[in-house]
């Protein structure tokens, strides 16, 4: 199979879901506020995305407390650091995905492990989403190599499809054993930025995943089945998360315009 991502992109319901997400992002980019204030919107998106990513990990804090620098929880701080680095890492993502993931993990897991940025070499019991046991280190290493090949390779599939697969593989493999969810969601956003769907990193995709509630973990469980139906369910979920994330960013823009 020369282009497995293109096969996934053609699964039932996926083209329509991807197109809906694409149109939502395009509408967002035409918002009048972005003509002058897109860096501010991007910064607010990163902040809200970090908050939502930490909340999915089980640490939910008020946005104003986060904005005021009052939160010292390591999960929240890790989410903030990883989110802030997305723009700087995007240019090297497709040429050096392993190094970028190591950097994201070093940022996300600082204070939570003695060796941030290093892949695990043993089994892990970490399972914040209740997905079941993660694969062993050998299978994980092999699948991470395959994932790196997808990132560095060429494909006719839309950016959202690759972003969804990157997210899912990191979430289910848990290659580091700590803070893998934070890395997975940051890598998804990073892929959307680097492949041009959301080059200014405006859509708060993490809020979309959080707002969709149980559908997030259910989508990953569907992906774990390895069936076409399961993988399609997950990709469609990610497309919905982008649409929801665009709504969050549109609300940010509207608030700024007032």
C-alpha cells in the first residue's frame, strides 16, 4: 500500500467530515479581527488549548487562574510549555519528527519524570483515558518508526488525516509513559500548522476534543480496533474537534472585536 493515508482519507464519511473542517477553518481565516490581531488570537488559542489538554488529563483549572499565572500543577505547566512551542517546532516537524516529539515531551513532562524526552524501555501502566494496556516497548518502537515514516513521507491525504493518525498513535502507544496525551494533542496541532490547514495555529482543537466529551476516548477505542470503521470513526471525530475548535476561536475573535 503506497499511500495508506490516502486510503484512510477515502473511508466512508471521512471526505465529507474533512471538507466541513476545511470550510470552517477557511471561514475563520476571513474574520476581520485577524487582519490586525492574528498573533493575539494565536496566543489566546494556545492558552485555551493548553488548558483543555490538561483538563483531558484530569487537571481542570479556571482560565483566569491560568492567565494570571497562579497555577503551578506540573500537568498544566507542561501543557502550556508544549503549546507555546508548536509554532517554533513546525518548520522541522516533517524532516525530524522523532527529535520534535522528544522536544515536545521534554517540555510536557518536565517535573513529572526524571528523564523527559526519552522513549520508554519498559511497560507502562499509565492509562488516563481507560484505553487498556499500552503495547510493549518493542512494538511501540516499531510503530513509532512507522509513524515517523508517515510524517516524513509524501501523501495525497489531507492534513487533517495525518494529524488524526499522529494523535491516535501517540495516545494509544504512550511511547514515553508520562504526559503522552499532552504530546499527542500538541503534535496534532503541530501537524495542522505545518501541513497548512491552520498555518497560524488559530483553531483551538484541544477544546474541540474536550467539548466532545466521552467521544474523545470512544474514538480512540474505535481506532484501537484497527478496522476501517474504527479508524474512520476516529478521523471523523478529529474533524469535528477542528470544527468545535474553530467555534472557540471565532468567539475569541468576536470578543476582541467588541
